[in-house]
C-alpha cells in the first residue's frame, strides 16, 4: 500500500476522532470517506478544490490516482472488501475524463422511479457489506443528479478464541450489569502496552486476526474523552506514540485496567496475559455535512465541480452508516459512505485567495481496526453499550 495514502487516511481518522462525543457509542471509517473526497477533489475547482485537497492531505491533481490505488490495495487484503459505486440521473452527462478516472464497473444510472432506484442502491450497500449495512445511508430525492458511494467490509477470526463468561463490573458506568464477558489467557505479554499522552495514560491490547487484520482495544484514564483515547490509539497503531510493552512493566497497577503481579506456581511458567473484555455491537450514522471543514465539503449552492459534469453541481447530502461486531470468535465491520450532488448555481467571482498481566475492559473504551502491515486504519469507534449476558444462561443465584 502507498505510504502517503495510508498516512492521509490515518490523519483523517485522528481528526474525526476529536469530534466524537462522550455520551454514545459510535463507529466510523475514514477509509470509507477518503476515496470519495479524492474523486470529488479531482472534479472540483476553485476554493472547493483547495479545501478538499487540504482535508485529503494530498494535492487534488493526484487524488484520483491515490484513491484508485487505495481501493485496489484494500481489495487485495484477505477478509477486506472495498467497492465504489457511481449512479447518475439519466439526463446528466458526465465529463469523459473524470468518469474514466473511476475504477471499472462502477457506473449506473437512475430515472424518475426513485423507489426502484433506492431499492437498487440499498441492495448494493447490503451486498457489498455482507448484510452488515442494510441500506444506503442517504435517500434519493428529485434534486439528486449524482450519487457517489463507497462500501467497506472486513471480517477476521481470532487465532485464539475467547471464552464467554459473565462479567459484572464493580465500578464505573457499567456497575451492576451482567455483561457478556470474554476471557482468554496467552503467553504474549507484548500484545499489551501502556503509553503516556498529554491527556493521560492509555492501555492498548492488540488482538490479531487470522488474515492480516488486527483489532486494537484502547482503555484510557478515567476522565479522558473518547476523542483523546481514539487519537492515542491512532498513534499506537502507527507506532508514532511510544509504549512500554507488557513484559517490561513493573509490578503493581501500571496502566488503565492493567495490573501486574506475581502468583505462586507449582512449576516454572512463562509470563501470562489474562484479558477480560466484553462482546459488543456498535452501529452509527454520520452526517458528514454536520462538520464540513473536517472533510473539506462545500455547502453553498454555487457550482464547485465543473470537472464532473457540464451542469453546475453542489453537495446536497453526505452520510455514512457503519457497524462493528466483536465476539468470542472474531470481528466483523462494515461501512457505507455516500455523497449526493444536486444542481448548483453559477459560481461567484473570486477576487481574493486564502509477568502475569491482568487487563480488564469494564468501562467505555475505544477500538481501532488496522491492516497488519502496513497499518492502515479501517474502522474506529467507542464502546458504551456492551452486549448483555444472555438471561437464559444465568441461574437464579447468579442473576
């Protein structure tokens, strides 16, 4: 994969993380948004082109080529599927050079029957994510002229499965609940590490999948915001934030949720890592126009995309739907991002320029999904509502 493209996607992940609110769980995919912004930048002009380029982190002149390479690289990873879709209103004529820059097999049209067209778009989203995202995140309207969408889905199976058991937190926001806990012991203390950030300390665990995809669970000091914890996770995933590995940590409480102690043993044993975490499913919908500067998206009615079509166009809607599932056997995630272009007005005249380690996740934490080498961030999120332990498995005494 291109190092520049990976760094650009990861930087967008870190910027997006800073906007995450503390109240609700969420999941998002900058890797799903970035290719769409790149193709928009390729057809943009003026200030819109400059703002999209800044949000992308690469010049607009090379954005389309970088997006094609990124999509191809992601599609080459086992367990990771990436797709692009383009649909236009039948009467709209695209510029041949812009359309030629898109991956092959991405183009379709829609007419006045918006119900049938919406069904086709929803079916595309479900098919491309293995049913995780059941419909397109935006609705077709009479004003829609162009819909550009990306779909991302990933799946991995743990090399070493977890064992399901009840987890009953004694403190924090999950206190008093019986959760579907996941436990496993390994002899790889290097899978966990502790790092110091300006906002506090974080403990991060890497859970490797069997196909080159890793999940990173990141627990921060109490009081750290979701954005601060996810941003620290980005640094750890990129290895730009130094961390002390588990095998080099002293005895005692050494990081959020992490305790190191010596226990009696009948025979010599290697250093062990006991992990207790929770199963979870997180779903979220994002309105990308709620924070246009983050993504470099224009919101005025002026024409910004003369490189896409002769007709003036502007951005009418931009949304993402994403889901992530963490279980005893593996991890699945999907994200569909869509941008709809609507008719725009004439552009204004621009006159100016501008040893045994016990790690417990029993309160809200972050997760990040990466390819193993190189480390491209695919999905990120915040867990606030873990899966409850099934009531049928609880005896009256333990319920």
